[in-house]
C-alpha cells in the first residue's frame, strides 16, 4: 500500500518530464531523490513505531513536496510566477535536506 504512493508520485514526475516542463537536471535529480525519500519515509515510520513523535513530519512532508511539485509541473500558468529553475531547486533542496535529516535522526 505504501509503495503505491511512491509509484504514483514517480508516474506523476515522469509525466512532467515527458511533457518537457521539468528541467533535465531536475529529472536526473528526481531519479535519485524519489527513491531516497521513499526510504526516508519508511525509516521515519519505523522511528514512529519506536515512540518517536517528530519523524512523522518526514512521512507527511516528503511525499507532499513531491506531489506539489508534480502538480506545479502540470500547471504552466504557475511557471511564470515561480520559475522552473527556482521551483526545482527549492523542492529538491528541501527533499534532500529532509532525507538527510531523517537518516541522521535514525542513526
């Protein structure tokens, strides 16, 4: 069930890459960070099972960021407000920071 979410997110991002609205470097970054964020989410869920409360934020925020980015890719009207480069840098920067934080906290 949880893996289905990540499959849907990956499909949404592939659709953004195929339509050409996603920068090429962002697509390469997504290939690395989407699986890493899936693992970070599963790690966060495991931390929650060990009575840690804050890691639930990783499990909520990581997929939400990726989903919002995929929706943003599908809405060209928003590209004028938030440039493709800036939005991609912001999203993947936050995703990588949250993944790193989840892995560090779990160690």
